[in-house]
């Protein structure tokens, strides 16, 4: 993975430092001005030449523009004085004062450009994914499946069947060189750029803001050989948030795969911001809010039901892969009897509904998801619900509605509120979005993905693998925990805080 400081590579950082020196060189004592300008100018030109050849990121353009302008301002007086004969020292008249004010204005403008570029590189960096901590390397592959039993309700064609795209992360053999690791947003550079632009369009931000995300590579290797140890692996199905794409929780998927799970994350066509199908079509979302609360609630329930059916269909297909009915790398290696339905936001709501409707799921994880099931009823799976740090008076019906659903589980369930978190804390977003607390929480670039991985892994180990230990104590380390007792142990929820 590339080494970066403040979002800049070493060469880019050198260009930034050289540009800052050039901006200040005009105001150094006369004896230091010439050598500093020469050294900084050479360093700036050489460091700027590298990205000029390899490709200039948009964040670097203000830095190079400000540095080049400062170089011209600093070098021109030196060249002029060398060409001129010694003359009488100029007096501090109006012309000299005007030149000083012009120089000061130019220096301030150059400094503003350089700092703006540095700020953009820091706020929107190339995401660097954490190294998975488990004993396995991680492989990944992408599959497309069509459900012959379900019509595609988003299109008017009566013979159009529901198609989904699924990306698998799984335990693999050996560590692969960085050059072989897969891209974050797609199988190819073209797909990654298409998904980045589609996502930017969906969220209403300029496309260039996600250029770095399109360039990012992960810690997993496409189509790597499956690990030759570990037996049959539990499976974790994941549904992204509204408009989200299958890769939005790659850090979590890679961490779980390194610990011996197979993660299957879904693209939901006509719901995810953009989905690239095998025939080359790019399917954009057709979902949009109407502004009418009742109508939006009704539509959200419909979208959730479609996603829940997608999750159940994916579990069926994974069973067929395991039995060899569908060719695949993981034949004979999937334990679909130990399966969890998980998701973020609307995907979490879909996971809850899928579990209620499909008893094959053994556990549920909801990452800050508002329940959308119009007919909630008792279900048997344990649930872990992570929620963001809700301010007093904010989203009052969210926690009450989630509590009512968790109370319906006949197994012990958990709601964990993570201090300092925001809605996007539980995704990969902290790795590449501006580190604003309202946007990604206050735990920095790596805090959110780390807490999400640690808590979900502990819950899955306990529920799918039967790992012994006090799960509540483990979860309580990360936030404010409410335990919902199972039907076998009736009683009020038990509330605890991080110790």
C-alpha cells in the first residue's frame, strides 16, 4: 500500500514543502534569498515532474500552480538584479511601497493555493485499507445471478427477471503482492471510475471528489486459491445502505474473511447507485425521495422487501455453490447452516426482515439501520444492532422502533451505541471522506472500521461458532450496551456503558 502523509505521497509532499519555501523566499533576508530560491526551485521542479509524467491528481493542481507562480515571483528579481549593474539604493518612495504591496498580495494568493491543495489532499485522500488481522490471506470474486422465480419490478418488461451482483471475500492461501490486489470499486479501472461517478451523482457531489476512491486498491486478491485449511466456512451476507454499493464495507469484509468467514455483499440493481452487469450495462438507481413522509415510508418498505428477498436468494445460491450445482471456487467450503444476514442502514432493515422470513439465517447484524418491516413478528435469531451516537431529542422514534423489534427476538440480542459515531462510521467512508464528526464521527480515519470489525467479529464468533465467553462484556468495551434478554430468561433490558 502507498505511504502517505496528510494524504500526499512522499514526492507530492516534497512538492508541497518546496512550494511553501518558494512562497516565503521573497521575504527572506537578501543574503539567504538566492540560495534558498535555487534549492527550493530545483526540488519543486523535480518533484513536480514525477506526477506530471505519472498523472496529476486534482488535489495537486493548486499546489503546483501556487508553487510555480511563487517560483516565478522569487526568481525574477534575482535574475533582474544579476543582469543590472549596481545602482544607487532605491528610496522608500510610493513606487517601492506599491511593489511591496503587490508582492505581498501575490504571496498570499500563492500561499492560499498551496494550502487549498494540501487541505483537499488531507480531506479526500486515497483510502488505505487496514491490514486484516486474521490468520488467512483474503481472496475475492464477483458473481452475477438471476432469480427465475422473481420478476424485476423496477422495469416494465414482463419477462425481466431479478438479477443481482454478489462479491465474495473468502479465506485464501498465502499473501499476494500488492500489485495483484483488487480495486476497491470494481473489477477494472473503467468499472471503478463508473461506480465512483455514479455514487457521486447519487449523493449530489462533484464527481472529482471520489477520484481517489476510484484509484484505491484493497487487501484482497481477485480469484485467489481458497485456503486449503479451515474446513467449511460460515457465511455472512451483507446488504449496503440506500444507494450504496457492494464494496462499501470492504474493510469489514476483508477482516471477517481473514478470520475464516465468507462474506457475500450484494449490489441491488435499480437501488444501488450504479451496478455493472455482465453484459456491460450500467444500471443506475431509480429510487428517489418524494418529500411525502407517508409515501417515502411506503416505498422504503417495498425496497426493503426486495432486498430481503435478494438476501434469501443469495443464500440459496451459495448453498448450490457449496453442493457443486453452480461452478465456483468455494464448492464444498461453505457452511450455509451457519449464516448471518447483515447490512448497513436500509440494508440492516433488509437483514432483519430476511431473518424473520427465512429461518435459515442463524444471526443478524444491523449497522445503524431503521427497521422497515411493516408486519414485525417474533423471530428466533440473535441480533447485534450498532447505532450511532444519537443526540438528545434526535430521531426519537429510531431507538424506540428498533427496541420493539429487538424485543421480538426469542434469543438474547444486543444494541450497542458507539460514542462519537455517526451514520457513516460503520462503513469504509472514514477512510476517504473529510474527517468531520457530523459526517464520519469523531474516531478518526480508522476508529470506525476498527470498532465495526471488532464488535461484529465477536458477535459472529459467539453466534455462528459457539465461542465461549462473556459477549456482553466484550461489546461493552466499545460503547453503551443494552442487552435484550431471551424469552427463556424474561426480564427488562440490561443497560451498561463502556468501561
